[in-house]
C-alpha cells in the first residue's frame, strides 16, 4: 500500500538546517549493544549496529554519556569529560564511531553534563582538600549550614536534601545524587572549561550536544528557600529557585556562538513550567531544539493531545524554532506500558508513533521503542541500584538491554559466550527481537521502518505547518501540505473517515474503510 516518492533519501538530512525535522535515535549506551562481551553496552557495540540504524531510517544518534565515570548515575556523573570510560571503550573507539556513523549518513550528538560533575572529578577532589574559602571550592556551591541544618530547604531530584555536609562543617549542593556536586556557574573558569570541552568534541566531528539539565546551571541569587516539601513533583509545572532561572539563557547564548563556529546543534534537556518558558531555550541565538516533555506527559486522550500539540507548535513557532516530539527516554516509563500495557499499550504505541512522525518538526526515538518494548516491572531487587530509588521510583525498567536475535536471553545483546547482561532481559522478549520482527511485516519494527521511509521521502512530512481537519469526536485529523492527511482514532469505536486519496500506511488493518480504535493512518491526497 505504501507509495514511493521522489527523493526517497535524505530529504530531512540535507542542508544546514537538517535538525529542523531530523529523527534522532537515542542510544542508551549501557543497554544498546555489547561489543566486548562484558555484559554492558559499549561503543564497539554501537559501531556494529550502525547498519541497523541506517536501515531503520533515522537521521542522527544521540549517545548518552560515555565519559570516564564512577557510574553513580549511569555515567551522568562525569569524572573526565575528555576521556572515554574504559568500560565503554577508548577515545579511538569514539572517534571511529563518529566517522563510521557519518559514513552511514548518520549525524552524532553527544550528551554533555554541565550542571554537575562526579565527586571524583579532580576539581571536586581538590575542592574538598583545599577547604572553606578556597578558590577550588568556588568552582562548586559550598555554604555554611544553618546551625546543624543544611543552608536551605532544597530537595534533591533523587530524594532527600540537596546538600551534603563535609567533615569540616561546610555543605555542598547536589541537585541530584551526593556523588554529583553542582558546579558554580558564576565562576568564569567553569564557563571556559565547558566551552573547551565542547570544542574538544566538535574538533572530533560531532554534530552537536544534548545538554543535560539545561535548565539547572543558574540558581536564584542568595539561594532562597523553595518554601515547600515535595519539590520534585513540581518539576516542569511550577517555579523553583534552582531551575529555569533567567540567567541560564546567557550560558546557552555563549554556547550557541561556539556551536555556530562548527555548524553544530544544541538540544536542551530542559524542564520548564510551560511551553512558553520552554520556548525561551530555543530563541534564535540560543539552542536549536528542546525536548518536549509536555507531549511525553500527555495522556492518551484526543483533547489532551490536541491541546499539547497546539501549545507546543505555537510556543516554538513564536520564536521560529522547530518543535520536538518525544514519547520515551531512559528516565521515564516506556510508553507501551504508560498507554495501558499488553496488546492495548502496543496498539496505542503504534498509533502514537505514526502521529509523532506526522507532526511538524523533529522526533526522538528511544532505543527499543521501535521494537515495542514494554517497561520491565519485575526486575529482581539486586539489580535496582538507580539513585532515583531515593525518590520512590527507579529507572532500570526502561533501560533493559535490547533483544537483537536468537531465542534465549540476552538475545544477542552480547557476542556469543559473553557474560551476563548488566540487567536481565525477560525471556518473553524472544518474540520481540529485531530478527523476529524483521521477518514479520506487521511488527512494530516494520511499522517504524515504513513510516520513516515514507517520512524521509514525502515533501509534506518533517518541518512545516499543520492544519486541523474536522473529525468525529475522539479523532485527531490534520493535513500536511502538500498532500498528506494523518488521522488518529483515540476513541474506542471504529470510525469511517472519507479521506479523498490513497492510503499510504495504517497502524492497524482498516476494515470496511473504517479506522479502528487506537489506530492511525496516513493518506496521500490530491491538493486542490
Ligand atoms: C538525565 C538523567 C540524569 C540526570 C542527572 C537527567 O536529566 O537524563 O538520566 O540522572 O540528568 O544528570
């Protein structure tokens, strides 16, 4: 049923504004592919799977941190930003991966972590040794306590107070784990260091950075109390004195100048209270994209999805930026499970993928969503080591290794004879391996491949405008010019939609011309 278009390759990767409609695949390195057989994913493993990614049809990879790290937070605690952790490979492996990815037509985006370092970073080790009042301590946020109490009431995103006390009585701030001390972005040395780190990787050919906690570096002057407990539940909904402060935009402006000198892009992982605040990160002289977590958080309801889509497009459009669409990542429950789990969750996830890929802008695919992987909710207790458990919920369930082939765990994640995978892969995933899905034209993987193939070649998809069409209740229907209509039935009854045109792709087989519940379809239409 799919129709071939002119320009089947490269529409979205061509030109200097490739990022405006790129489909970017998130590689969570520890769980993607293990090249050396130690049970943990690595750079060698990714190199071996580049062909898979090119054939999937994505435009770019975002690699989660591979820098030297004690792994208190899966690599988001960096001890050396210019070195590769030996568990992930060598600097040479990173350089080869960047070159190989480019040869496959894939851009490479690295994760940079500027809000905090590891407590084993030489700067922090020196700060601890140097003592109160020293220039070494000024690179971080050290303060005296209030008597025996921490300097203020801020809470860590991972639970508990955001302050830890040293033996000499001073406290240091860590918005995440105690092993992740926050840097002091009022110190010019910190600015100079991060610009230098960016250049280090840009000189090695990377195409941009995903900026971790891009809303976090600047804190309200005087570090005032937040005034309530349960602050983490306010993340992304309300104002907090340590997130989304206006001053953070000066940092992004200075990085934009560095990025522009190389033609690289910056993607903000920013949690802001609303779409307008988020759009500030992608003003013309700031970053290129920001993850749209409001879309990720939207429930499976036509009204809610439409509201978030409209707000997102309006806010990004007001500053001339493209919108991004994200359904899952390594920090949240996988969307098959969020959408109800089992066959229902998988069915909705198929429709959600087609909706996301038809919307204007850039889309993110988190490894394994193209296989329809669910959250693993029954991992044995000994594997649950994520620092976020301090806040009541860990993230291992969305980080389980990718099942590639064969019939037994870990399903080709490690080479034959390799060690046990760092998280066990459920035996039921034997039906979800890449190999199995490639042999079944109705699989999630084949749906993603087909949708991405059509998207790459169709002039209406990617960057541009959307026009809503009248549709029965519970149905989202819109037109993309020239000549594409997308409909998603979020309701629970089949609906007849009289779309004049040819069906290009549907997430479920259409019966008697009707689009079933929790299903989506794309039609090629003839423009008037
Ligand atoms: C990353 C998380 C990490 C945190 C602290 C985030 O937003 O995505 O995985 O734990 O930053 O670096």
